[in-house]
């Protein structure tokens, strides 16, 4: 790693960074609405985005600095087991094709802004809605933190921020700068900012990957050399070569499946979905989003290339930025670093907006100020979006950044526990609201305690997301085990509560709501009344 500052790369990075910052502030004038003081406008972009804007927005929020930094870093450090991200993104698109259009339709019909809005309306339970909202906020903060770690990684490689022995303020200054920029334009422009910047972000990412996948192997002597060097390293380390060891196959499979189930439970995924203007836009996007999975497979190969290039770093999260620094001309290394940096800002903005919307609609309005006006809701969301970023900074500054992927995996354990209420509720009203709440509590408690007990060489607690599966004896993803316990408890208690004839709440939706489109007669966006979803 270079000891000095790479001036050319840093200059290119700053130019792109300033350009997207300006775009973020100017986005408030893009598709400007007559009434900007509503969550529909600030938090969902007026529900007006078409196929391509939605595609870039969803891609911008799902393929992040985590994609660029943590996935290849996992492959660089642990081998082919890091490829779990590729099959899970393949599994997720047929899954979301079945339920996202239904969620869009019912949300458009009733004016739902968040998943918790839907859960409250479907099951008539503010308690269950609150549980989903709190989980969404809790799971989002470490995901935002992961994006800030990505920015810090590229700045460290460029020589900005100093090394591990630098005083804490200088070392963490890149995170503070990123926080300030992100907070300012998110507060000003809402969802329109990341939607506009996503065009630049995804274009840069595709350019960098296309160049990297051709240019770097040529410099290294071809893919035979790349795979040969990787195989030698893993064989010497007894890590199973280019395939996971047999003992790790359950972990690989359960992690891929659990991550696929969790991905579109995240609030930011739903926020980007609900910003689209029609049900058909969602259906089209589920068919073209797999293009990003192809990109992800190519990107993951960068971990092997870093090994073949002889990249030596103490923190695996620096491996890919260092590869770019070593292999590319300084000016193009700056372009690659900018792609990673912008790839952190776009999703972090969407995530903070989504978490803020959850607080405003399902905590502030439901429990603190039921008569809040749309303008008051928007103001609270803007302020909370700032606080969420502060929470993300706490994750970064207090937890081990050398295993950055665990930030996202920890959030995945939590957010997966909302699957029965959200996806189950989209297809059936059979589940009892109290059973869903009890199942959620069991999944959350087990998942958190199990993850707390996992140690790593650098962390006593929360050192990973895999542990022995009770009753099976294999090592598997904690989130999926917690999800299975969640479902079992929910089903058993639903039978018991229904047999006891315990009231199961009022459903404010109707079957035709789940198939409605923007152009259908009688379909309109309306804010739910303050009393909607009250339990009898």
C-alpha cells in the first residue's frame, strides 16, 4: 500500500464526489411537485418513477459499496464461500415477482408509505406494526454503516485519513465528511436525490467492471493464472481450493437462501419499489434486475484477481481498492474509487429515508401525534433521517470494521423476522396478529443471542452470522434458523388463538386491492386516517 497520497486518483475522486453532491441538491427541482410537504413527495418521489428510473434506483439501493468492497473481500479472504451473494440474488427475483406487485397495488390503493403501514392495515394491530418498524430501523443502521466503511476503505488506499495508528479524529474524518454530505442533500431533496445520482453511480460501476474484467486479467497473464494463484493460496491454507469445504456447505446454502428471503424485507428496498408509478413498472423491473446479478458474478472475481496480483493487506476490505490502485493508471483508479464512493452514498440516502419514514408513520404518528399533518410528518422524517445516520456512525466507530460484511448480515438476521407478517400478509389473512408478534419476538431474541455468542479472531461478540443449527448439528445461517423458529411459533399459536376465538383485528383491505393498478377506476393515493388499524 502506498504511504503517500495518490494525488491524481484523489483529484478524480473529488471531482466526481462534488458533481454528485451538486446533483443531490439540484434533485429537489427535478419532477418538482406542487406540494412538497408530504411523505409521498419527499420520501417516495411523488410515486412517479417509470421503469428506467426505478431500475436504476433499485439497482442503486441493492448493489452498494458492500457489493464492491465486502463481497470480493470475502472471496479474497475465505475463498469461494464468498460467492453466496451470487446465488441469493438469482433466487430473489422470482420470489419478488410473486409479491412486490401485490404490495405496490395495496399500498397505492390505501396510501401506505411503509411496510408497517400495510401490516397495521392488514392485521389491525399497531403493536405488530411497531415491531416491524423498529426492526426495520434497527436493521437499516448497520447497512448504512457498511456504506460508510466502503468510503473509508477507498480513502485509506488513496492515503487520506491515515493508518491504524493515526489519532481517531483524523482516521475517522472521511466518515464524518461522508455523513455531512449525505445528510445535507438527503434532507434537502429526499428520494429524488439518490434517484438522480443512481444514473451516474450505475454507469460508473458498469464501466469499471467492464474494464476490470478485461484489463486486469490481461495484465496478470489471463484467467488461468488468476484461478491458479487463487487455488494455490486456498489449498495451502487448507481452505478447500476454489470450492467450499464440505463442512461449510450448509453455511453456504442457508446463507444464500436466508439472504434471498431477507433482501426485499429491508425498508429501502420497499421505498424504492413504492416510488414507481404503476404495478407494471414493478413487474418489468423484476425481469430486468437480474442484469445486476451478472455484474455481481463478474465483480466477485476481483477477489481472485487481488490474490493473483499479490495484493497484501491486513484488512480484507482494502483488497479491492488496493487492487485498483496497483493495476490501473492513477486517473482510472480515481474513477473506480468514485464508483465505490458514490455506490455508498446512493443506498445510504435511500436507507436513511426509509428508516425515517418508518419512524414518522409508525411511531410518531401512531403513538405520539396521531393528528400530525403531512407537513409535520415530512419535517419529522427529515430530522429522523439525520439521526439514523448518526446511529450508523456509532456502528462504524464501535464495531470491528475488518469484518464489514457482518454489519449487513447482522441486519439480515433481524429483518428476516418480518417476512411472515409482510409476505404472509400479502397472500393470506389466516395468521393471527398475536401469533405473528410472538413469532417475531422469538426469532429476534434467538437470532440476536445466537449472533452475540459468535466470536471471531478480532471480536468477542457478533463475530459472524453462522452457528450450529439446533437438532441438525450442521453450521448454518443464524437468520434462517431464527426464521424457521418464527414460522413454527406463528403457525402453532395461530391454531391455538383461533381455537380460543381470540379477536384477530380488523382487515381494512379487500382482495381486489392486491391487483389494482394506477389506471384502475377508484384507485387513488390517500393517507390512511389516524384511527386506521386500531385494535378493537
